[in-house]
């Protein structure tokens, strides 16, 4: 595409942002990357009982194993600021040689480089997905940089060293391949993403909606291959431990300002109605799921997927896949057990597409409102306030719903356009 190849400013700004961000993050503690390092480190030592926390409730109660605390202290962190490993054990095994040779901070630096390069790649792929006619790559790049830099979504994902960043790249790459009619590659790459974090596997629903059976078959075959490799490399015991942790995660609800799942919102409303106290000084509340909640969530999931399918049915295949990816992802996200704010990383990378799907005035206004709702400045302004967590949770949830609404409205505008 000529406009793409000539947009030197867009390329320069994007890579400059990535390099500066790597520099800012250099040698910083990356909370979520600790899960990868600690699990790989203890796997390498043969202490497989420490790959996952011995306490299945560690994700919630923060009772750190003493071995983890000792390792953190030896690596320069005296606060015990760690995140639990809840991914398939395959990655702990494959990263073990790297963890044995690097300090934790050096490992974080590698993760940050990978994440920033993946983000740059995601911007290019996202632009190629929508194939915009109305805006240049420079505009797309600058809007992407603004969303990544100034929203809490981008800031949080990058500062945490979140694997979600690389997984997002794989998701976009998979559906870019689908648009290019490379169905086998699309299914295999989506399976790769699901092998790192299980949730991307739900996006196979889009393959079913599109009736791309070859892509679906490739996804299933590649997924089975990854599962088999994980069992061969790491053995069944660690997989049982992973399933115990996932079951524990799914049995509780975390009400927190950065968890915009509908479970969190509905349970908080239920607490208010029943007079149950909300957040305390810890700024989060953990509760067992009441029996009615999974049924409501499942009903909303089915309704959301039905709307995503019906509203996009008449669209041109290129636009249809873009809309379905966005809608299905957001529906699964807010109806899932955990919907961390940084899981919207995929959304902010695809969202510049509204600039070519709607009038520039409407698109610019929507993007500004979206950025304002998720701005880092607003988050940190609200953070110390007593009412802050409530405002953060409900504003983020409502903005996620509004984004779904806008996308559904845009599908109808596409249908009505000549």
C-alpha cells in the first residue's frame, strides 16, 4: 500500500516510542513477569512443587511461599511484590534455561523488549487488518501511540511485563492471516496464543461464525499438539496443579477497580442492596460466587455472542472479521471470571479502525471519550479518594459496554452504506 510505505513519520514515531519505553522500563521490577521468572527458576532447580504456589488460594490471599520471598530478596526486592503463575507448565519448562542464566531484572528487560517489539508489530498488523482508505499510517500510528501511552490500559500492561501484550500480538496476527486466506496459519497462531493463555481459545468462536473450517481444524490440531507437548515436557502432575488454580479462580469473584468483569459489577451492586460492606483499605474484596451469578453471566454471554453474529452477518468479509473479533473478544472478556483493565490491550490496538469506519468527527470524539475514561491521569487522581475504586470500576465497565454499543451501531452504519 503506497500510503503505508511512504509514511516515514508514522514508522519513526512508533519505533521511537517503543525504544523510549524500553529505556524507561529498563531494570524496573515487572510484577506480572515475576510469575514467569519464578516458575521457570524453580522448574530449573527441579523444585516443581514451587512452579505453582503450594497454596491454591495464593492468587487471592497473597500468602507467599518462603522460598519465593527468599528468591525475591536475593534479587533485590524486599517487598515480596510477586504475581502467581497460572499458565500452562510448558512455558515454565521452556523458560527454565533462560531463568537459570539471568537475574530477575535482566529477565524483565528481555520481557519488556519482546513486549514492545510485539506491540509495534501489532500496530502494523492492525493497520493491515482494516486496510483504511480515509487515514494514513502516520495518523494510525500516532493515535495508537496516544492510546498506548496515555491510557491506564497501555501503561499497566507494559509496566507489569504482562504476557497479554505478546498474546495480543498473536491474536492480531492470527486474524490478519485469516483475512489473507491463510487459514492454516491463522488457526495455528491462535492455538499458540491459547497455549500461553487459555482465554484466546474462545476466539475460535469467530472461526465458527465465519465457517472457516480449515482454520478451525488447524486450531484444534495445533492446540492438541501444544497440549501434548506440554504433557510430555512437564508431566501430568503440574497440569493438575494448574487446573486446581484455575478452578479456584473461577469459584470466586474479585471486586476491584481494575477488574471490569460483569461478575464484579453485579456482585458489588448486590452487596450494596444487601448492605454488605464494599472495599476496605485493601481496595479489593474477594467473595465466593453466589449460585445465581454464573447463570446470569452465561445468559449475557449467549446474548452478546448472538448480537455479534447477527449484527455483522451482512458485512463485507474484511470488515466482518474485524468487527467480530472486537465484539466477541469484549463479550468474552466482560463475562469471564477476570477482566483486568490491561486485557483491553487488544481493543486499544484495533480501535483506531473507527477512524475509517465512521465520520472523522464521531470517531475522534469517541476515541477521546474512551481515552478519558481509561486515562492514567484520571486513574491516579481517583486512586486515593474513598469513592475512587467505585468510580474506577463502574466507569471502566460502562465504557467497555459503550464500546460494544458503538461497534454494534457501526455495523448497522456499514450495512446501510451503499
